[in-house]
C-alpha cells in the first residue's frame, strides 16, 4: 500500500485539510491559540511511503530542531506552534486528524494501492513535567 504523507506542506489555509491538523485545548475544552512560527531550518518532506499489509507507521511531523528555552514546544507543522512553559501547571489535550489525499498531478511509483482517507486521532493528555 502507498500513502502520500504531506508533512512538508506549506499551505495552511483552513480549507486545505491534507496532512496533519492538530488542536490543543485547555482543561475546560477551550481551544488554545497557536503562536506564529519563525523558523529557518528543515521540515520533514512530503513523500510517498510504501507499507506492507501488516505494517505500522510513525512519521516525523515536527520541524527539525524547533526548541523554546525553558518550555515545551509543540509544532505539528509550521502553521501552528504551542509553547507550554516549564512553570505552567495546567493540563492540556492534543487531538487531530491525519488526512491523505494524493495530489492529482502525482502518481505513486509501483503497482501498489494508493490509500486515501482521514484518520481521527484520539486526544492525548499534555502537561509539562518540569514544574
């Protein structure tokens, strides 16, 4: 099976849903606003990935070397960044979707099936342990 993992995307319009879309919420379920990202390093590339029938995948999604001093930086792509300071006692939840929609102008190499679809990722608890 072939998957087009759009991790190096640069289109962050709300209507562009390919790749990983995440949302961070506070303990009351309210969305936490992300901050702009200033970054001059590398990001994971968008590419075709071949999986055997019994495989699992764990792609790297975060920009390489993204760091904030005395804080935890969460950046699923360059379109969003959340910073949780070491002194932040709050608990958060991170959830998202991972959508694969092969671009029409790219055809996967080989004869394998090219999967398209959306995976709903369950919420995970996030809290900074450096308190």
